C-alpha cells in the first residue's frame, strides 16, 4: 500500500520542494478519454511523443512501445498529431 500524505503534510501549492519529483505523482486518474495504441498500424514517427505534454508516450530504441496511463491525462494531442489517425492512435471513452 502506498503511504499517502494528509493535507497537513503536503507543501503549500506552487512550491517545488523537491526537483524532479513529478514521476511520483500518478496524475492520469481523472481523464475521461484515453488514447488506444495499435502497434500494427504505427509507423513509429514519434509525433505522439513530440507533442505529448505529459511525457506519457513510452519510447525504446527509437520506437513507440506504449502509453503510460499513470501519467496520461487524456488530452488527445497524441491522437490528433498522429499521421495514421485511426490506424495507430485513437481516443476512446474511459471505462
């Protein structure tokens, strides 16, 4: 189980108490849409990775490997910028 901090233990908003700590915070829980990646339709152009504001696109050896849903907020930018549209990346309603 994760040790969650209470409101009295969290620093005042807007203060960066520890640099580089955003990886610790899973911020993808509130999305209403999520991108679905179809490996077979992907040409690995990495346009999704370039435009993703949350660094939620996983890349390995210059190829897309998937989506990190812990950090994806469902903005849809990756699907919009994908040149393959419905063949590689498309948005669906979060279930």
